[in-house]
C-alpha cells in the first residue's frame, strides 16, 4: 500500500509524534526458555523482568499436561459462543470449581481481562448512572466506563476522602446507580488499594463496588486467592487468568442474578467464541495448584522484599509498591528508554513504561518478580542498576 495516500496522513503524523516524544511502541518477539526466567530476545539470552506469569505456572508440567488432555478430549476450539453451542461441560465445571474455591455465589468466565472489564462495566451502567474510578485504574476499566455512556469521574489515586466528596455530591443528583471502581493491586505501581475502606464507603452511599483483583490472584491474600477473597460487599469481583494463572482469560465473581444478567446483556460475553479446551484444561490445573503453593509464595515474597530493599538502598524511587510489581520511577520518557536499553545490553529485559500508560514525568522501568527468578538474578539486576547510576 502506498505511503503517499493523503487520506492516511493522520497515521504518519501520529506515529511521527510518538517517535518525537520517545513514546513509540513496537513489538519484539521472544522465545521463552521454559521453567526459567530467561527468554531469547534478538538472538540473545536475557533475564525477563517483565512477565506477569508470577508463579511460573505457564510452564508447570501439570498445567501443560491438563491442557493437552483437554485438547485431546475436546478438540482445539469450542466451536461457537457460549450461548450457541460453545458451552462445553468443561466450561461449566471450571466455573463451578472457581466459585467453590473462591467462595463466590457464581462465576462467569470471559475471554480476557480486557474484554471482561470493557464489556461488563459498560453493561452494568447506562446514561443515567455514575461511575467513579480510581485515577490509576487499568485502561480496560476506563474503556468500560466510556462505553457505558454513564457520567464518568476519576477520584485521586487511593484517596478515599476525595471519593467521599464525589459520592456526597452525587447523592444530590438523580443517578439510577453509582459504581465505584478500583484495583486491589495497581498494575503499573504495585501498590494496594484499601479494599475494606472502599467497601465501607460504597455501603455508606449505597454505591455498587467493582474490584479488579488481576494482580493479587496467586500472589496475595489467604492461599493466594487474592485480596477480594472472602470480602463481603464487592458486587463484581474481577479475576484474570493471563497473569499468575499462567494462561489466558478472566472471570467475574458475582451473585447468580448478576451472572444471569451478564449472560443476557453483556456483549463481550455473548458475541464471542468460548475459550478453547486447551485453555480450560490449563486453568483447571492452575486452580488446583495455586492454593497449595504457600511455601513458593513465601519465597516469592522474600525475594520481593529483598529487591525493594535493594532498590531503595540504591536511592531508586519505587513508589508505594507492596507487591511483585516494582516500578523504578525515572521521570522522562527518554531516560526511561535509555535505562531499559542499558539493561538489555547487560542481559536484563525490563521494559520502559511511558505515558499515556503512566502519567507525564513518571516514566519508569516496571519490574516484575516471578517464582522463576533466582536470588543471583536479582543481584544481577541490582548490579546493573548501580553501574547505570555510576556510568
Ligand atoms: C488490572 C488489570 N485488569 C485487567 C487487565 C487485562 O487483563 P488481560 O491481560 O487478561 O486482558 C490487566 C492487564 O494488564 C490489568 O492489569
């Protein structure tokens, strides 16, 4: 296709602007070395500090085995959407097993966290509703709020006083319902919300609460079952399977009535082919493994503390992280890119996160620690960062 088509000049302009601002994004394929923290990238072995496969389950033998078994018994695809012929017995039993493990009244599985957030939130609110979301909520939640056409306001990050002001103001208006939306572990900062405080405040003002537990699952909470686990007062609990579950997809934990509502009104559930059997098999096995991985979680948390202490000791800004997501906040896009490139030259892959994903002047290296990282690899990262500071 010609590059000289004036109708597409806007594309060239937008991409040029991205380059100019050091915000251009591109794709680089990698090949994982299974069971390790390493990947081959650009022909070179590097330690991967960007993966959300926090428990290393994507390469766990039981997960792979069950995935193969389900594919062999059920085929490669599910054939249609869940409401047509795509609801296999394995979809139903996975939902029952999830509800049982997480102590939820009902569970509905979705094809990805993005798809779930964007389409659930937009089907649970309408033009007469109000959505109040934390300023650092994931883009999928923002898309859901925008798509709903509800009034949409953001409260300052983790600021319950600011949320209360907005709730108070809203109580004088005629909204049909108000949703409060937040994440238990923020995806770019690794800090936690005050889920108990959000529950209390939502109850006080008669608002509904939507809590995304994507990055807590597998890592935090009793038996690694997340920070929404056993919390009364959450109307929609969202979990994802692409992170610690090591696979793909998402689930909504809710009342049976809400589940029926979503089956009837949520386009992101209705108009899409059901998750394939190989994925359901992987999830079935991961669900059995996660609650049993207490000692592995202890190792992970000790490594997390070790790295946070090390980074702070070197004078790096790591924000308020309390989890396996550790930002090294640099400031400018250019400097964050420089650091990321420097690390890569030294065998470490930690991608730079820049606006619009994070706010201006808060570009960073987002480090994630998984069970596959060895202590020596954390030391290697710290050494490379010292060398970068002293260069
Ligand atoms: C908080 C949060 N919710 C939802 C998602 C989307 O999940 P998925 O990757 O399954 O689409 C992400 C992914 O980055 C996330 O960080």
